[in-house]
């Protein structure tokens, strides 16, 4: 049951998102900016992921890019 | 729709800028440099000429082995195109949708029946009706990296090729030098900034009347200027004058179009597309220009 | 010819955008007024090579862990859309770390095997703090460490250096389809991890929608120094078990959607299944007298050998002028009973024409694992699994961070980041039996980290 709720939310949101897209191709200029990139700085993201992986019990959500360490 | 066929003459003030002149795209072309360095002017002028030639070779309807001609000969098969041509086709697609069909690069086939030579030979209704199924950008299939035209259809970049060339040449040269330049290809022009002393470049607009040489001067410090005009290309029959701006949706000339529309805009492409659109609005040209808040001069 | 009302008066503005788009696609950037360097288009497109180097320093409170981590990467964006990237990281850790034992009102002695060979006999100082004694029965060398009264016992003199490499290759199959392969390896003295994965990304709707799906396989090898203890073995003695391994298979699916010209949203789901050795071979759990709370013995922890994880993530980026508001949330659930919620907010603020500053805050809350306990009682039967590892405890964590970047010129970007991270106990405080309410059992951490680096594009 606990697994189904997130699934449904994800599926529902996905359909909602793609359905309400009214962005014309020439309107992609803002999302092309440096400041709007999903990984503006790869090292910031990597360091944070590393710290939280070693100090907390949760992982995942963003990418499967692997590489564990013994900080278990 | 076809573009301007008149040259706006650039009048200069005190020190004359250096000029590099050549012929391209069936028009007299020039690049003016506000400096004394003849070597630099020559080097950059040659770059401009080369870029204009590159664009012409690739996109000219008149060259048999151009990429555009290959597309026009494809007879219904998909033709792969590169990044630049795909970007231009996408641009044409955007303009088609923005203008609600008035700007349509497949409308060139109408030239087969409409010859604006001042005579009275107006095509018959059935001739126009026969061509209409071959016109319509919505019939073109644009894939991720290819284009498919139905057999009998043709595209041409007459409404954007020269303007694109002016913009490209100006941006390329402006990236290489701080010297103030003016690029003018057959009346479609753009400047990189005011002249060295801060004064604007002075452009004279050719008159539509027989007995006047010029209609006046425009001072331009930045951006581009294009003119769409009607003066010498028309048909006259039964007292009705048919201007040469054709409506792709009907296959017929736009009635009540101004004799000439000159528009200033940041880029030559924008100026060119907007002046084409203004002409296509016929009697509503001034209202259209007012709504769009454009710097424009209309002659009727 | 009537104008439709929808476009009335707006054709010129849209044409301006369309024209700018044409020029940027064909490689010429308009020399127009850009308010801030970070408003310019990102340079992660064909024809760029980016080299990036940075160093991070991390430090926990109370003389716990300190780490320094340099990293360097090289990424080549080929003209045909392919991307090749390599990244090398090293980290050097030192300091002390809690190992699961609870504090006590008197000093506690912990014994663990050591392979230090010294000429002297009893009373010699071990290599990493503590005293080396010889077991009179087995004649084995044993390291004895002592934890002070009323303090959380820490594993002293912990030192480790790790090196890692990541390789990634993206192939553009078509203008809207990309497939990426990646390989990773991480090696330290007592642990190795290797992984490989592949993912595919597809653009739709004129590239305003991107869907990506990926899988990853990871194989970990744990080679505890001095042998791997059997779960629930008493803390001392020599262990003969050698290398233990773990296999992790994971999959993610995500969608990125441009909702309006200024607003980008991302949704991801990830799934992971780990089988194999998942204990921390250095961690113990204290067995206490149920009446007085006095420690009787220490047993090595025991965790299940299977773990399934699920996470859902949503992120949003909204541009207002040159400012960008970033929000994200993640919900996580795993088969060990840990549920967590993470929420992140930060604001990208342009500074002058070349820089930005980005303050941010992160809130995290996790529930404890089903088998988590601060201690076991000596009069109770051993449960199937037990661990006192604070990573499995129920706690909240807050991070306050500030990031910044500065474009020195068109090609060089300087950047830096500083974080303050603090974990606090959530839910009922752990309490030792007997009259020991003053002892704090929560082993959560407070840490600062700072990083600085430079990115060079040519």
C-alpha cells in the first residue's frame, strides 16, 4: 500500500504536467540559462549527496549514478 | 511574397566611411566601415562577401545544386537537412503560425502565373485554383532533421534569405571588431552602432513617385531597416491596380496595400518579416503597425 | 484581413524571441544587454570542453570526523552531440566516530583485534590511540580503548583515504534521443565499490518535455580490517570471515517539463534493491543490565541482508527576472522501516553583472529502522536484527547553506559553498534503564563543510 501511493501521485502528476504544456519552442530561452540548469554545479550536488549518504538513512530520488563508498 | 527591389541610399556626413562592395543574391551589396584602416575593411569585407556567398550557395532557388533546390526536387521524399537549415525552416514555421498563414515560404509557386510586368495579364480563376493545392506550409512535414514536401510543392527563402544574411554578416563582423559598421544588402540594412562621433547613419528612402528622387531621410543609430515596396511591380487591368504582394491563402494580390513600408527593428529579420506582414495587411497596414508599436514609415 | 485577438499587438515581441532562438541555434549570440552572466545560455552544449577542479573540507563537532576531499573532472561536449566525462575524487578522513555503544556513568573499556606488531609487551601505545594488550589465553594482540565517563564512546584514531573515479559517455542517437553509460569505482583500505549503469533520455513536445529511464548495478566488497565479525559476536577476538559482498540493483524514471517560459519542473521515481552484506562491521550494540543500566557486553550489530528502497522526488525552478527560486521535496520509504521526508528551498540571487549568491535551507526528517535500538537488555532474548547505528535512528536534520559563483570572464567560473548541518533527535529521547536520565544517547552529528573550486571552459 505504501508503495502504491507514491506511484499514483507520480503517474497523476506526470499526466497533468505534460497536458498543460503550452510552451512554444522559441520560449525555451529562459530555461536555457545557466541559472536555470537542473545541475548548475555538479560538484555542489555531488558533495551534498555524499554527505547525506554517509550521515542519513535515505538515498535516491535524483539519479541512479552509482558509486558507493564505505561510509556505511 | 517577394522582397524589396529598391536600394536605400546611404548618405554620409563629414568623413566618408570606407566601403566594400560586391554583388550577391541578385542585389548590390556593401559593407561600410567607419574607420581609416583600409586593410581591416578589406579583410572584413571579404569575410562578409564569403558569408553572403555561402548563404546564397546553400539557399538560393536559382542555384541548381543548392540545398534548397535539392529539397524542391525531392518529389515527395524526405530530405535530410543540417542544423542551420532546420533552424531556418523552424523559423519559417514560427512566422507562418504567428502570421496566421500570411507568411508562407511555399507560396513561391504563384510566380508561375503572376507576372508583375506592368501589363494587364491577370491570371484566370481556374489557373489560381489549380495552384492553391500546392501551397500551404501546413502541408509540409518537418521531421527532427529532415523535411518532406508533397510532389509539386516548392519552398523559397525569398522573404528571409537576404535579411538572415545581413544579420549573420553584421553579427560576425561585430564580434571581430569595434569599428562601427553598416551592412546593406539591396536595401535591407543593419548597423552595429552609431558612427564614431556618436552621430547616426543617415539613410534616404527612395520615392515611389516618378518625379521625386527621395522621400526623406531616416537617421539610424542601432538595429536594422528594411523596406517592402510596390512601386514598379504591378499589374493594371480595367483600372484596377494589382500590387505584387500575394496572399498565400487566396492566391491573389493583397488589395489596398501601401506603396511602401519601411520598418526599423533590432534585427534585419524582424524588420523584414514585419514589413512583409504590414504589406499583407493591405488597408489595415497602419493599424497593424500601431498595435505592434513599431517604428515604421508608410507611403501610400 | 482580420487580426485574431490572441496575437494582437504581440507578434513583434514573439518574433523577437523566435529570432533570438534562430541565432542561438545557428551559433551566434546576440550582443545585447544581458543583465547577469548567469542569464546567459548554459555552456553544456556541443563544442565545449569543461575542466573543473575543487576541494572540500568537512568537519564535525566534538572532535569527530574531519575530511578533506579534492576532486577534478574533464568533460568534452563533442560537436555531434556526444558527451564524454571523467571525474576523479580523493578523500582523506580522520578523527573519531561513534560505533554504537551507549555512554555510561563510569569509563568503559572496549577491546578489538589489532595487527600492530611492537617489540614491547603490555602497555605499549597502539598505532591509532588506545593501548595494546596481549590476551593471556590466546596470546593475540588486542587493542583496548577507553571511553570517558558520561561521554558518547567514539572509535578513536580512525583514518582512511579513498580514491574514486567516474566515467560517463553519452551518445546522441538522434537529435532528441540520448543514451548514457556510466562506470564508477571507489576504493579505500577496507571497502570497494564498483558500479555500472545505462540510461536513455527522450525529448518530446519541441524539447519542452524530457523523459528518462535508467538502471544501475553496483557491487560492493567489504574487507574489514582484522576480519569480519559474525553478527551478534562479542566485541573482541579475531574473526576469520574475510571479504563480504553486496549487490545493488536500481532503476530510476524521471520526467522534466517546461511548464511556462520561466518555470521548469522535474519529477523522479527511484527504486533500489540491495542484497548481501549490509552490516557495518565496526559497529556494536551495548547489552545492558535491565535494572542498573550497566553495560554487560558489546555485540556486533546484525542487519537484514535484503533492503528495498523507494523514493519520489519533485523539484521546481522558477525564474523571476534574473532571480531563480528552487524548491524540492523527496519522500522515501524502505523495507527496513525508514520513512523520510526531505524539503529544500534556495534562492539564486544575481550579484552585479557577473556573480550570484544562493542561500538555501534543507529540512530532513526520518523515522527509525524497525530493528534500531540504542541498546539491548541482558535478560531479553536476542532479536533477529539489531543496530545502534545513529544513521538508522529517528531524527531531524537542518542544513543552512550558502553557495556562490562568479564569472571571471567568459570561460572561467569561480565558485564556493559553505554548509552548516545539524542533526537533532526526533520523537522520544532514548533512556538508559536505571537512574541515568542525564546520559544523552543520541549520536547525531553537527558539521560544517566548505568547498571552493574553479571551472574552466575552452
